[in-house]
C-alpha cells in the first residue's frame, strides 16, 4: 500500500519551516529514494553522494570522506561565535525487507529497518530551510554519519578529526520512536540509551569419555554454573531504580553425546545506563566467571570488549531542546522521563563523550503506520513525522545560534 501524507502534515512544514516553499513531498521522495537503495556500515557511498550534492546545491561548504564516508556540511552566517552540531545517521541493516511497499529495498538482504533514511531526510529538509531563511548568527555543522548500526561510525569520524576540524559548542541528534504517538517528543536529561559491551568466555577443562566423567574436568558443568550465576549480576548488584542487562547469547561446546569436550564458549551481551553501573557489572562478571571456574576445577578466559558508552544528555542542552520541542508540539507533548524498558544502544554516545548535547526521541506513531518496532522486516519510517523533526532542527538552530 502507498502511504499518502495527510493534509495536516502537508501543511505542517510550511507552517513550521521558513520559507514556505520548502516542499514536504520533495523530502518524502528523497527519504523513499534512500529507503529503496539501502547501504550498510561504512559503505554508504551512494547515500553520501546524494546528500553531499544536495547540500552543495543549497550553498553549504561540504566536506566528505570524514571517517571514511561521513559528511560535514557547514554554513556560517553573521559574526556570531557560537557553533552548533546536528547529527543524522545514514546506514541500513542486513535484513530482508517484508513491507511490500512500492519503495521497498532493491538491495537484497539490506533494509532501512531503523529509520536512518528518515533521520537523513529530516536533517536535509532542515538544511534547505535554514539555507533559504539565513536567520541565524554563528556556525552550523551538519554531520551525516555512516555505520551507526555497528557502533563504529561516530568514533571513526571523531578519530578522523571531526571536532578539531569542525568545532562545536554542543551537538544534537534524534531517533524515531515506534509506538509513541505522532506529535510526541522526548527530551530526557541524563541516561537515554545503554552502553553496549560484549564478552567472550572460554572455559577450558579436560575432555574425556562421557561414561567416565570422574576422569575428566567437565567444562560443560562449569559453563552451566556460570550462566546461572550471571543471572545474579543485575538482580543482586544493581539498584532497582538503575538499569543494566546481562544476556548470554550463545553456548558452544562438544560435538557428540558421549564425549566431554575440552572447552565450552559463552557469548555475553552487557548493557548499563550509567558509567558507574557499567564498571560494576563488568567487575562482577569477571569475578563470577573466574571463581565459578575455579570452584569446578577448570580454567576460564574472558575477552571483555567495551563497544560504546551510554548516551547521557547534559542538563542545559536538554532544557533547550525541551523548550524548542514545547514551542512546536506543546509542553504537554514533551516527555521528560525515560520510557520503561528501553535498553538499546547508540554510538552518538561517543559524540556526547566529547561535547555537551542532547539525543531526542521523536514519536513515529502507533498501529499500522509507525508502530512496528525497529530492526523488524516490517518496519518503515513514518513520513508524517518528517516535517516535525525538520522543524525541531530549524528552531534549535535559530534558538542556539543567536548574536
């Protein structure tokens, strides 16, 4: 089924985004073009080229190849010294699309199942409106990032000199939120997403005949005990009003019924809302793995890798974002508390580790058009919210970049 914009949404962009000739449908079409041609990781070459060409045509100074395929588009106006960064992500996921939409993915096994096509189109719409209106005073840095899904793109851009080459006083980003009504925005001070870490545990014993376990040192029994003990890490160490997750994603070991294997491998996924909790959880995992293995007479090795920290919004920048959102949708439609059960991760955290800023959530809608969760083959970004997201960035720039 083709989704048509409602008359209310068609008018929204002209009401909220000066000047009135910024065409909503043009950016919906751009979004759907990106959706139909999804690219993964750092290999977002066609998307980057499309974005860069549009920004150049609107008068931005465009810099490409930052963190391999990242883009920064800069616009300086007036004599103001303030510098604002706004980020959008561009990459897709290795998922086979099942929406049946006319603009569904043309690239087998690749899909924009997280809405990064929408995030990119939102920032492009805001970029054109701001370039036409030219009603701010300072430096605007628009950051288009690759490889968010693998939690690598933001760090790659930073390591490539992002903030040295394009200094910012604050940096902002947004993400769509399925299941949240259109017209609702979330500006949450403090933790918003969780850190993401992984651990590979190898438990080494002495293999032997399944009929003579007393002549072996069984790594399977030790692995089972480790898995059970890991369930206490959050339940008995993390405060009820804090958030952490420890999940065992795989157990691998052995090949046949009557052989006790030499070793067993476990794969852990670990998340936490606060840096202090993240450190505590890692400490307890290491202790439990080591001491449980020792108790079973086997050895354990743990390869623990911290992938990305939690997104933590800073107070002043979040308050400004909430003010801007309230102007657009009304204070009653701006959520200030983190939603229950939200435990995803986001590599925008690396940018917030460098600078103050805020990561906003934008309601993607409920039911058929917008309620499907991200990372699902039936997901699609809801074009109804594109004007509102763009208006948010326009108002933010106009508010932050003042003389």
